[in-house]
């Protein structure tokens, strides 16, 4: 029986044991070569990314050291001037240096072994230089948190939080010689970390990464969230509140070492992260940068993923050869052929599962907009807009800080989402007096937009207004890769007076965190029935509406960025497995059961009740069932899952035609041989291979 099958279609000529052995060896060598190449390329990419990350932190460290060195040089120069004995001109020199260096908060000279402060000039934020008199050394010692100062050598002192500033202060003291006596006076310069904060936050650490500076005891002195600094929060407190083991490990390592690297997995986001930390010379500070590994791999993820898929396919071919050799397919034994048919089908199905897994766990699709995840990104983007507006000779935009908290979101239709939440805005006296208070949703459906003011607070020169909103917004979703699709749903916002050159900016200071993976701006109780929330962030885009909205200054709005709050969502595949894929699999098994009924054995024919009309009836019933199942998916256009339906439609048609030919054409060996054995053997491999090939083409 087996020999007949092998000889009948000339399979014996090429499907020999030697051929299968040669094929297996060849595919094995190719797979091994691809594996070595993949691992080498991956290691090279990882090494390169790590070097770039280290370089970023080192550049940040150099920038900080450069700033501190500049202060030291200025102190040395000023001390030289003071050593000349310019009696009565101390204050003049101090004020001059204070005006020339905005990072310096105060500067003064202390007399040795006395309580006398020779001169002192101080700058308060947003105020002119002030001369403070009748100040004593004890006053300075208390306010600056000095300990026992030595007048003999220059030094950077302990940091402290300035009473009138949102930044950490640090004093640099420098001895001033006078009349040849060492340490006659002491020059002190109080330096604000405001400039250093800009350097630290500008370190490129990917879209979600960030940097900070801590003391050896773990206290933050520079952090993207100023509240961490103002509340003197520590690494341990952050680790406990954010379930961040990396921060806890960092606090422990700082006790014994000042430079190092930590790789860990964030329990809250499930994402792997990497911390690089380095001590800053001249101080006891430690600069640390957190890199989220997936974000760093974004640029090289696609080629790595494609190489991985090629590697999987190569091993698939190798395993198919091994199975053919192990099962002795070359013998033509029907039992061996059935085993090979089943196992090869399972292999194709496993590869489909691997492709799905890789697709679902790849880095979330990038958004073709400017994503804002921290103050540094916002600052850089605002600078870009300023340059753009200057190019068109437009006046600077009026900026209104705006924040949002979404506590309910649900799809009402396939392309419409019902959002509920709170939006707040900050207005300053003298800056926003001529503006209305409020916002609009340009994507809102008419009649489905409810906005109510819920609070209005005023403090000093700032007012904060909050509104509760409920609105239905149209979305631009791409369902073509359903059920493995991932999309962004967006809340686009305009100011009520958008024609007055108003730019909404995200109120990042109002959030405890802005890492997109931690879902800032979303209530933890928000749930989607069929979706998983992956990330959230603010973003900007500039839309050319090709109209001036009836406003004379047409070009002004065409370069006005539009603020959006974006939420990345990914479909829950399990729901689709239950509702769609399992029924499709059931239909495939029913069709296969009908195929198994093909026989010319009179006893089996009578027992099974097989006839062509019965097969056609089953095929017709399955066809209309599949049509009804597809109609339940409210998608327009072609989607990935449609190819599963198309494959089954083809199999239904093919089996129907074969059932007719089985009856009317008894000379067609490929169908008639052993009750359509060849068709039965090819059913599952052909179907699973087709679906695997379709998946490869669509996703890779």
C-alpha cells in the first residue's frame, strides 16, 4: 500500500532516505548559522545600546562637573579681586557677580573669627538683586545649614532646600587671603541647582527614561518631579510606593559604591529597566539614569524581530526534516504519513502561536506625533515651536497649563469612545487676564458633550479651575490586524480662545509620575471590556486645516500645536479566541470529519451514511454559519481574521468539489486512492501552513 503511494506519483525518485538526510543536514546547518548570526547581532546591538546609554550619563556628569567648575573658577577670580583689599567695594563686586550669574542665589564674605559678615548680596526668585544688611554669621550658618566651616581650603558644603526657592541649594566656600594671612576671610557662593536640573533632565534616556541626582543617603535633590525634591523624598520611599526594586537596590549599593549598573524588572509595569549611576566629583552627589530596555531597543527592534522570525522558520524546516527522518516517511507507510501530517500541522500551528506572541509583546507601535513624557521633552518642543513661529514672524504663544484625569472610557461604537473625567487649567494674573476660561473637544459628537465646573481656587497670582466632563469622541482606529491590533485613542483639546494664539501645555507638575507605562492621567479603576491599557501620555501635532476659521491672522493657527492626551490600547486576544477562533476551529473539525467519511467500503458507507448530498449539505451549513459569524464583527474593510474565514471558505469549496469528483470520476487516482487518503493527509498541513504563511506576510 505504501509502495503504491510512493511510486504512483514518482515520490520514490526523490523522497529517499538519502535526500531527507541531506535536507535535514542542510537545514540544520542553515538554522545553526542563523542562530549564531542572530545571537552575535543581538549581542552587538545590546553592547552598542549600553555604550550609548553610558555615554549619555557620562555626558550628564561632565555637564554638572563643568557647571560646578565654573563656579569654582568664578570664586577664585572673585577672591583674587577681594584679596587686593578693595575696602568698601566688596558689595559692588558681589552684586556684579550676582547679576552676571543667574544660577547664583547669594554671595557674601565672612570675617574670620568674628560674627561679622563683611558683605552679602542675595537674589530671590523673580525679584531684582537685593542688598541685605545687618545679617550675622550665625544667621547665615542657620539658614544655609553650615556646620563647622574651615577657612583653610575651598569646599562644596552640604545641600539644603532654599526657603524661597523650589530648588536645592549648595554653598561653595573659598578662603580669601588678606595681608598675607591664610584664611583671613571666607567667600561663600550659594548656587541653585536650577541650571543643573536642566542639564540632568536633558539627558537622552529614551522616551520613558529619566535621570535624577541623589545624596548617599538616598534623598532626591534633582528629579523630574519637583515634589520629590520639595518633600525630600528618598529612594526607599519611592521603591515602596512604586514597587520599584531597582530603586531599593540602588539605595543599598550607594552605601558601599559610587559607580555601578543595575538591571531589574519593574513590578508595576512588568518592564525591564537599567540603572546607570555615577558619583559626581567635587560633591557627594550621585547621578543616576533609568533606561527602559524596550524603549532603547525600539530603533533596532524591527530588524531583530525579523531575524528572529527567519530563525524560527529555519528551525521549522529543520524539525520537519527530522520528523520525516524519524518517522521514516520515505517508506511510504500510511501510519507514518498520518503521524507526519498531524505533527507537521502542529508545528505550523506552534509557529503561528510564536508569531502571535512576538506580535503581542513587541514594543508598542510608535505614534507619529511629538510625545511629551517629561519637562525636558516639553522644553525642547516649546523651543522648536518658538523657532518655527519666529521664522513666520509670529508673536510668542500664550501658554496655559492643562491636566487631565480619565476615570471612565468605553467604546460606544467601533470608532467612538465615551470619555469621562476631570480637566483642570492654571491661569496667572497679568498673563491670562484677557482669556476665557475653558476648553473644547474638536472631535466631540454634537449633543454628547457635558462639561461642568466643579472647583475654582485662587492662590497668590494663580487660579486653578477644574471641570468634570463626559463626552463621546470620534477615533481614527486601524482594525486591519484584528485580533492582534493595537491602537491609540485620543482626547484632542483646544482652548476656548484658540484664535488668540493660545497653546495648551501639559501640567506635568500635577502628576506623581509621567512614565507612559505607569498610565499617568488614568484612574486605576478604568477598565475596557475587550482592551488592555498599555500606556498614556501627552502629545503634540501641528495640523494644517487649510482655513483661517474666519480669523484674519490665518497663518498664526497653522503653526499652533494641538495638545492631545493619548492612550495606547491592545485588544484582549483571549476574548477573540473564545468567541471567534474556537468556532472556526470547530467548523474546520466538522469539515474534516466529513472528509473522513469518504469511502467506497459498502459496510462503512452504510454505517456512516456518506453521500455527496450529505457532504454538500454540511458544507452549505458551515458556509452560512461562517458568514453569520463574520457578520458579528463590525469592521469595514479587510482584517487579518478574514483570512481565516477565506481559508475555510476555500476548504469548504475544495471538499465539496472533491466529494463530487469522488463519485463521478473513478479514474482520478489522486482522489480515489484509498478513499481520498492523499486529500485527508493534506487537509490539516495545507490549512495550517496557509495560515502561517498569511500571518508571516501580514505581520512581518
